C-alpha cells in the first residue's frame, strides 16, 4: 500500500532529523546516512528508533539505486 503523498512530504528520521528515502517496493522508509530501515505497517511508517533495522550493503545499494526511492521531508 502506497503512503499518502502529504505524509511522504513531511517524514523525517527521528534520530538525525534529516530526510528519509521512501522505498515503496520494499515497504520501508530508509535512512541512507545511518543505513537503517523503518517498516511500514498498514500505510503507517513505524518511526521508532528501537524498531529500525540495520540493512546490508546489498540492500543499501538496492534502496539507493536511481529511481528506487522518493526523498521525504525537507531539511
């Protein structure tokens, strides 16, 4: 299920307060600086630092590939 465009426009990482990448195909919002992904459950991102999961280099490459994501929020 896709996230609401307004929600995508305002999301920021709860730890570093910077933008996230919305990776619809993986149903995560991803912080490429910290290499952590937050799950999306029922069109609601779970932006709890304790719930974030570290991603592998392969996932990082997949999530940051051109066209794979939409940048969220504003700085």
